[in-house]
C-alpha cells in the first residue's frame, strides 16, 4: 500500500487485477483461435432442402461468436493496458518533481 496525496493506493491489487484481465483475454483469444472450421451441408445428412439452410445458419452463428469473442479479447487487452497506465500515472504523481496544486 502506498499513500499518494491523501489516498491509499494498493498497487498489488491493481497489478493482480491486470493479471486476471490478461488471463481472461488470453482465454477469449484461445477460444477464438480454436473455433471450428466452416460446417458443410454433409454434416446434416439429407434433410431434404434444409441442409443448406442449416449449414448457412450454423456458419453465420459461428462467425458472430468468433467476432464477439475477438472483440471481447481486444477490449480486455485494452482494460489491462489501462490498469497499467493508471498505476504508472499514480506512481509518477508521487514523485517530488511533479508540481503540486495548492489546497484551499
């Protein structure tokens, strides 16, 4: 714990949070990278005209899941970077060369 301008800052907690976020982001990345290949109509056998429609629906759904998974991973990576930025900003404000504002 560090005291900065009257605040108690728990850098370890912030770093732990960043580590957890990175882990979850990596899980999303792995899930996106391991997404199954496109499904073909042969997967559904002879469903008399429905195989093609079902194939398209499954492939569309998989594409949406992949896009959302990658989007979540990208956003979590940004959250991790933001946490590190907050820690860096707070550490810089605690230096003696940073100008202090007057208190009323």
